[in-house]
C-alpha cells in the first residue's frame, strides 16, 4: 500500500494519530503532467497545469530550516527539497493527510533524509539546533484560504515553541566557546592576582539601580541631587553617563562576555568596585569581584568555591542586578532608572553612553546606532507601540524573565517597565534610615589552582553535557577528540 510506503516520512506520533482516524474522501484531477491534484470542497489544492512551479514562489535562506504548515499533496515543496532544504511538515488536517498519503507516493519527490511530517508537539525534538539558527514558514496559498484560523493557531504555537529557544541557542553559538575559555582564564587569574573579596554592606539607604536606557539621561539631574542619599549600582553600559555628570557609583556590574565591554570603562574612575560574571572578558582585577551566573560549568565550580550569584535568568544586566539586590538585600527598597524594556523615539540607549558616542563619531542622525541595534542586531520587529515608546520581542522577553519577590520602584516613564512609577524617593529614603544593616560576604576557593583545574577536567570527562553551549558554538558533537581538546586546553594552565 502507498500509505505504508509513506510511513518512512512520518514521525511515530503522526503514524499513531493516522492509525486512529479515518481518511477524508477527496476528488482528484490530473495535472497536465499526470500528477494527482486533490480537490477539497471544490477547491483544487495545487495547480492543474504545473504544480511544481508553485514552489518557485517560496524564497528561503539555505541557513533556515523550513517548516511547512500543511502538506496538501506536497508539490509546492518539491523545488525547495530538490535545492537541499531541510523540511518539516506540520499537518493541518490529519484526515486529509491520511487520504493524500494513501494516494500519492512521496518517495517519487522527496528523500527521507530531508523531509519529515511531524506533530506540532514534536517540533523541538526534530529541530536541528546544531545546524540551524532560524526557520522559515511555508504555507500553500490554497490551504491558507481554506484553513486560515487553524494555520494561524499553528504558527503561534511554532513561535512559542521555537523563538525563545532559538534566541538562547543563537547566544550559545555566538558565545559558548568564549564563555568556557574566559571562565578557565579567570579562574586561573584568581589564584595569580589580588581580586577584591571585601563584603557588600548596605545600611540606612535604598538602592538605586541604573541601566543605560533613555530614562537614565532623563532623570540624571534628579539622580545627581540624591546621589549621596542612595547606594548607586550601575550597569557597565550606563557608567559613562554617570561619569559625565560627576556621579560616582558605589558598584558597577558587567556580565557581557565581549571585549568591547572595556569601552564602557574608558575615562572612568578605576577605584570603583566592579562585579563581573566569571565568564567576562574584563580584567580590571584590583577592585573586581567575581560572581556566578547560571553558566553550567559554574555550578560545578561552586562545589569548591561557593560564591554569590549574579542571576542571568533575567537575561540582561539590568534584570540581573535587580535579582541580585532583591535576593541578597531584600529588606532594602530598590529604585531603577534606565531599565525601560523599550525604545523611546528610536533610541535604545541614554545619551552619553558609549553607544551614543559611536553615533556621534559615525554620525548619521537619520540612522542612529540605537535604531541599527533594534532593527539589525536584535532581528525582531516592534511588537507594541505606546506613545513615544516601542518594544520588541527581545525586550519583552527580558521583562517577562524577571522574577523578584518584592516591590520595585522606578523613575522611568516607559509603559513597558513593570515597576511602580514614582517621581521622587524622599519617603523611601526616610524609611531606609530605620533599617538594619545587611552584609554579603564573598569567599575564596577552597582548593588550590592545580587541584581545582584537575577536578574540572575529571568532571568534564564524566559529564560532558555541562559544556553543551561550547559544543553548539563549536558546531561539533561531544566526541572523545573534542573532549580531549577541551581537557588539554585546561591542562596547559596546570
């Protein structure tokens, strides 16, 4: 039977579903080149003249995995498959699918290696994250007209399943190897240099956390007035703004792995206390304190170095700082500025940040660096506009990933900022004066350098999954040679 021959193209879940249902009786017409064309509700599902030509209207990047919503008879996918595209098909109507598979032999047009019909809930298992960083959706026009509401529902499901995961996978691809190498280098450097292990002491003052969004500059005069009445913790991207207005923060936080993070520190006071993730490229040593993100290798390291956490579940430095202070100093009020989760008048960054200087140096004011970041770097469209503000899928994901158990106040006027909006903080400052002191201590490793590195090598050989982001970045599966190369890299520091 033809349908049994087509089983090679079906996932187990699809086969189970088809075995439970009846097929939808369809009429068929013959195309000019003698192909069966299904007819559903008096609508031919493909051209009766040249159904293969339909596929030429679909343009897709070779780097994209193709997700076809609905099969029809599959003729519109023939050219795409012939050109080497990997195609996953998600059925819209299983009854029609069963009928078509009983009539049309897919092996005449497709190869098993690059064509698979799967259920929507199997998508995450069939998406090859090692080889694909994005996807394109293919919808046949006839199916779109007939099953528009069902197709829209499937598209929403595809996006909810893949978009967040692909964002994380693409981050792994870009930074996985760098995270690992920086982590090892910084661990080695820790034993060879004098880093800062002094505790953080919070007493009688609230905590003002500043990012680098537009509302930082808009509130800079007010921040200047209250700078001695609050503890100021600033993201590295906002440091130059404070420096321009002679505001010295108490703490600077950075967990960006890229080398250009150094540019945020040019011309600033080197005596400021700096907190970085262990995967950072920054080496400012004298006043630098390492914290632990959720990078898997750090969970292993934590066994012999129980350091404080800089939660990167928030996925951006502003959110990580809020989580840090909310976790370790939860009695004290937190106020934010420059953490907006939005773009104001096409500006993602405050004036006087490094990014703003880049714009001035390379000045095309009609195409600011902020707008380039929004449209190209983040590669997502604006999903909501309110007054002068816009937000994107990425910024929304930052906001939704933030999880704190206390009220957070903000000076930002962004409608996308979820915190309690206030104009002044005098009342908060007065309440903080009555609060008791809170202290966060920092520890040193309990193993010596060579013992620590030997321990890491042993654990990596026992469980290579902790370096999943490295393998994604290197685009290699974790075989013995890859593991050996990683361990040799660590061993050279012993």
